[in-house]
């Protein structure tokens, strides 16, 4: 038996709230996104799209969206799809936190909230996965393992190409061509092309610079372990410009991001990178040592991105290049057991699972497409699986995987 009302007497309606497009996998009745991010420099606003499905036409009740904590309202309007109404709620300027958005209908006696959606607004967090080619040969198997991880985890790579492969007899032309083809294919899929150089003596000589074998962090004698900081600023400029020419000659676009071999860079490196138009560097690491040599960095274990001083690369200053310290760890030769300390450290640098980030945070992780075997691949997957509990694209938290160039564009 139905109750009758006068046509002019508005009534409230049951409603289902969902954000974005209806979830077809759930029969069109998905609950939609819960997590949203405070805008960064790559996005100027945050305006969730709210779709509301009513059990009957709610037009006479003039439904609106209302942010419960402030009373701010936004209109709902018919979408043309039955009794589905839509509206956008601008959250620009709203502080990070958990909020309730009510669907409100206006009745004769009072406003009635007929549905409520909880959302979480957080500052963004970022993870960057960098892949260093070392200037030696990478096998098909290792490169395939690398690509398989990126594709399965849906994580963009910052592929740091090393142009030494074109000037050494230790890498065949055929192998260098396979590595180049792999890199071009990854860039075509949306991964970033970056630059990474080690001071191999044959590469340095080919650039027109007198090579050195000391100081070195491992005593190898081939220059691989000689820090870039052993060379003057003019020599570093020559090495960088030669690298860019080699990449252009082989059909690669000009990179805008960089990492020095062994993580050794200094203020001269930063000045040259900025002058050459690079927008980001990932050479910095927390204070410590590599083998025989102390790092030239004085950063904390959880150091965050900054724009360095022209006179001290470890201090913030006014250079245009963004320094993104590699605090996320190096996965080289690790397995599922030995990577656990890195997993714990990386999680400690970010907001806890389910919690709002109150300030932007970033971690940069380094691996090598020439070394990822089954054991290291399993370790990397373990790390990424742990970080998945925070991923924004999975609507679990504020963590976005981005390239190094994207981080430079986003970081404020």
C-alpha cells in the first residue's frame, strides 16, 4: 500500500553516493574513490566529481552537496541518466583530514541529509623508481625482468641511460643496440629517459678529458669507481655535453634528469646541470661512505627534495635544479630477506597506512636493469607490494609513483 502526497509536497529520497564514473565491475553501484590529494604544482585544484543515484526524481527538493565540517554547499544537477545527479565539490584550500560530504534535500520542515560520503584529503607523497644503466652490458633476461616488474606493478620507470656503451670495446655494438632498443621501447610506453654516467677511463678519454683512476671507492683501476667530483667543473661540463651529444646522435631525446655514478656529485655538478637545463638530480644520499670514500653529502636519512645552493650541494639554495635524495635504498644484489630493512625504512619515511600525510614527502629508489635476476626481482616486488598499502591509484593512501621529471614538476 502506498502513501499519497500532494504533488506540491516534496519528499526525501533514498540515495547512493559514488565518486567519478559508476563502477561497471560492480554493476554500476560502486562506492568510488575515498582518497584525494591537496593539489601540487602539476594540478591547480581538487574537485571530486560526485554522482548520486536517487530512487526517484529529486528535482522538487533541490538537492545539494554539503561539506559537513564547514556547511559549504555545491549544487547537484541532472546528468540525463535517469535519476542520477552530479556535482563537483571544490576542496581547494581545505586542510588535510577526513571529511563527510552529505547529500542534502530541502523539505518544507527542514533540510534532510539522505546520504553521506566519507573522503580523505591528504598532502601528496611520491615514490620514484630509477634504473641505472652502468655503462657495461645488460642481458636480455635482466632487462626483461626489469620491464616485467614495472608492468606488473604498474610503476613508471626513470631509465637512466649510460652513453659509455658506444665508446668502449667491452660492450659489442650489437649488445648496445639491443639495450638502446629496449630503452626506446620503454620511453615509448611512457617511462622517462634520464642520464647516468660513471667515470670509465675510456669514456672520459673519448670526451676529451684526461682520465683518472684515483681517488676511487673500490680500487678497480678502470675509472668506474672514480667519483665525478674528482673532475673540475669545466671537465664535468665536457663530460655532460659529450653524453648529450652521444644520446642525440643515437636518436634519444635530450634528458632533463641525472644521477652521477656512485652518487658522487657536488656543487660544481649542480651548477653545470642547472646551466644545461636539467630540472632534477638524484645523486644525493644520506651522509655516509661508499667503500673507501666518504660521500660528499651531509644529509639526514629521511632528507626530502630541495633546490641546492650553488656553493654547497647539501644545503638548500637558489639553483633551479631539484635535488631528489635517493633515500629509498639500492636494491642491488638483495633478496626477499635482505631487503626488509629498506622496506621498514621506506615505510617509516611516509605516512602510516590509512593516515593522512600532513606535508608532501618523497622517496627515490635505485635499481639496475643489468642486474635484476630472480632473487633481486623478488626483493623489488616485496618492496613495491609493501608500498602498495599506501598507493593513491589503488585508493589506499596518498602515495603516487612518478618519474623523476614528474617529481620535479610537482614539487613545491
